[in-house]
C-alpha cells in the first residue's frame, strides 16, 4: 500500500471523526466554564484582610460617653428628640385607630391600610431623601423634613374626612423618611464605629422612652378632650414642638463623610470637596451586589410583612375581643416600650463587644433576637383575657424592636460611605414598601375575611422565622464585605497621595480593581488601567474577554460590584450615564448606531438636541463633523438606512463627535467594514488624535490597533494579561496569536 493511500481514512474512521471533534469541543467548553465558575467562587469566598484590619474591629474600646464626646452631643440630642416626636405621632395613630375608624366610618381593613400606609409613603420620600443625603448638607435636609412633618401632623388633626386624613398620612410618611436616611447617615459620620451599636440603641431607646410614654399621653389627651373629636387633639398639640426642633436642626454640624472608617483603616481622613452626582440606579446596583446588604434587606422585608400591621391589628383586637379602652390600649404599648428599654442596654453593649471581636457574631445576634417571635406570637393571641394578652406580647415586640434598632450599625459599616443615604433608602424600599405595604394589604384582606388574629398568625409566624434565618445566614458574608471596604479605602488613599505628589500628571481616565457581573455570572475580575490625556489606548483580547463590558462600565451603562472609575482624578463610579456625557465621556457602540428611517441631517439634529438652545454652537459643531466626513456633507437629505455600512459608521461617529467628547470610547470600529472604509476611519482617528482627543478603542484586529494606538491592554477571560506599548504586544507571540486566532492561537 502506498504512503498516500495509507493517509486516507476509511469511511468508518471519517464518520467517527466528527463526533470526536464535537466531543472535544464540548469538553473544552465544559472545562472553560468550570474554570470560570471556580475563579468566580474563589473571588466571592476571598477574605482580603485579617480581622484586625477591618474597620472598627480591634480598635480601642470606647465608652458611650467617650463616643458622644468625640462627635459632640448636639447632633445626638437633636436627632433623639426628632425620633421621639416620630414615636409620639405613631402612637397617636396606633392607639386612637378605633376612634379614627369610627369618626370616618371605615372598616377594620381600611383602617389598617390607612394607618400602615404611611410606612409605604415613607418609601416615596426615602429615595429622594437618600439621594439628597449623599450629595448635600444633611442638617438642611433634616430641618426641612421636620418642618413638613410638623405641618402634616397638624393636618392630620384637622382632617375633615378619610381622604384628607389619608393625604395627611401621605405627607407624614414623606417627611419621616428623613429619619431613616439623613439621620442614619449623619450619625454614622459623627460618632466612632466602636460605639455605633450603643448610639443606635440609645437613639432608638430614647425615642422609645417617648414611645413608652406616648400611648399614655395620647390616650390621656384624647380622654381629657372627650367627645367624638377628642382623638384630634394629640395631633394638634404635637405639631408645635416638632416645628421648633426642626428649626433647631438647621444648626447641626456637617462631619466629613466616611471619616471614622478612614481613621480606623487609614489613620487619617480624605475629604472629597467636590463629589460628582450619584445615580440612584448605579447606587442600588452596587448595593445589591454586597451580600450582607442583600441578606439584611431581604430579612427585614420579610419581618416587615408581619411587624407593621401587628400593632394596628393588636389594638383593634384588644378593643373588639377584650373590650379594652383607649387608656388600656395605651398601657399595652407602654409596657412593650418599657421591656425594650430594659432589653436594649443588655443587647447593645454586647453587640459592640461582638463586633469588636467578630462582626459575624454581631449579625447573628440580631437574627437570634428575631426568631423567638415566631413561637411567641401564637401564644399571645390565644390568651384568655386582656392582661395575659398584653403581657404575652411583650417579649416578641421587644426583641424584634432590638433587631430593628441594631441593624443600622451593620449597614453603616458595610455600605460604601458615599452611598449611606441610598443604602438606607434601598432598605426602606424593600422593608416598608414590600414588607409594610404588602403586609398591610394582606393583613387588611385577612382581617376583613376572618379576624385580626388570623391575619397576625398567618403573616407573622413565617415572616419572623424567615427574617431571623436570613440574618443568621448573611453573617457568613460580612468579613468579605468589610474587607472590600478596606480595599476601596486603601486604593482611595493611594490615589489621593499620588495626586497630591504629582497633580500635573493625573490620568484623564482611570479604572481600578473592577469586578463586574451579569446576574450571577462574573465577567470582569480586578480589571485596571489608566489613559493619559491625548493618548489612544487599544483594548484587545479574545471573544468574550470583557472588552465591550469594560466600556459599558466606563460610560455608566453597567455598575461594577467592586472597583472605581475616575475622570480627571474625580470618582465617577456612581455617576449616571447622561451626566458622564456632560462631563465628556461618550461611547460609539458597536453595530447599528444610526436611526435608519431618518435622513443624515435628522440623525445629526437628533444627536445635537441638547444644544438646541445655542444655535451658533450647534452650527459650529455641525461644520466641524461635516469637515471630518465630507462624504456625509453631500448626503444630508439621504436616509441613513440607505447608506453603506462604512457611511453609517461614519454617521454614528459624527453624531458622537458633535458633543465634543473629552474621552471617546469606540466599540469594534472595523467590524464588518471593507478595508478601504477602515482606512478612511483610521485617517479620521489620526486627525482626532492629533487634535488631542483621548480615545479608547476596542478592536479585534491587531494590525489596526498597532496603526492607531499608543498603548494596548490585552484582556483574557475577564482579566488583564498585558498593559504596555502596542508594539510590545505585537512581540508577545502568545498574546498576538490569541488576538488573531481566538484562544491561545488554537
């Protein structure tokens, strides 16, 4: 047999080669996916720093008096009084709900909904309040919110019908959102980490002292006033002190944001004198990627389902089933408050001690406070008389309130200090809207269909059990989340020192330590590079390496789970995409970038919509881009969809250049274009480069990258494999073959 004939496979061999190839391909894909999942799991499990390096862990222990002295007593006292007035207002609605129900002719279910709905209205205020608290002086936010609260409390007392009372509750809920956003943020930046548990407990406890007295005061005022309108007087009287304290709140000092984390981790404080605006969407996306935050929010959302409606239902059940008077119902609320005052001084110092040694144990403590309520609730609601009913409800109410009081310090520690207001707002959205409103609606339906006891047991038992379990489970993530806080602070200090040492050499664009995920799939791992002013940087790599994703992160279309993006040395990680455009960051996306049914002129006019009030500037920019692309100047009346692929790419680029970008991001410049068109585009980029424009271009072609780029970054599997001169990349045979051939040249 000849050599040539021996080299030809037989028919069975040829038939088997296809399955063999397919099996090899499948095996390679499975191995690659397993490797990616392992890297992602390792990244999620990683604890970056030892416990003693975490913020507040192992620091010098402080007494409560020392902690208050460090931040001054003015802020603490003012916020305590505002919280106390909040408690008094809440007690007015809870204790007097039967009288309000009868005055307006509402059903039990409707009364539960109206009374509990202010918790849902709080959500509407929490979002803007949290956003404002992260951007502006918090004392002014607190002062204005207190003034609105005062007016709305007055309005509740003067409401002529159920609709006006409902609207007044709407205003009260909006104003109260300051307590859960601006108050929390201000306390965290005013007082040291080592006393946050006690500060939070003392603030909550002092408010609950007012809450303890409030039911008696409210019930007493209503009884003294007498008559059908006696319930109105507690609201009317409450408005005056609320207004006085709100005016005083304008004088509160504004501490540096994140100062205590910086002192604990870095030893000094870095002030951001002119921070860039924060996007709600970006803030929420970042926060929900923090495992401890997500666990805590879901836990208290579940808890909120049973907690907010329970007080109203308990008051209604107490009157209807046991015949308790307004004074007796007030006594029931007072007894629960007294129990809380005895519980908080025990739990709060223990929380601070546990956090000082092991933050995970501190979070588990809160979960253990919630779980007993799932057992105690059914015991309380089957008591034979009102005294037993009142006493049996004390332990569950006190322990659940302790958990609510103490979750604030945990959130303050793991949420990035720039996002503290938004972090609390996110919690409010879930806890009060999903938990409070969802629980109120469900409780109203069950109470009307059956009775308040059925509503409480059906909702309360599973909600407390689930809430406690989620908190205990979330404790396993807290070390890693605190370690990421340390890493971010250290990176910020290093960059601050570099800018101070060489302010004339700050990169125009900087990405550091970027992790990014699509859902549960992480695609970027610790990506970082810098771009100097006037430089052209090429992003190269295999398919699926994350090149387009990092461009989305830079222009704000994706929020990283970790890391920072800076423009001219200023952090813009949470700046919304439209704002980044105003600061000069613009993206030319890959694929179709024009409106095909519009003419060339209409496409350019649509892109220039922001410049519509300055006709002279718009005309100047039109002339500039048409000079860059003379072929478009002769086709202004032609539909964009009828242009060639290269001409459409030119039109898309012209639309971006109308905005005079400081940093131009180009995704797949040459994809699908003829070589002659690519040459024309390269000539345009060369001119832009000579004009000093900073450019980042994603390219599959190494030759094109070498033609236009000063430096190159090579990405593979979401990680940076090379950063350096573009010519040097061409000399790296392993990386160059990966660009051309896809995977390590094979």
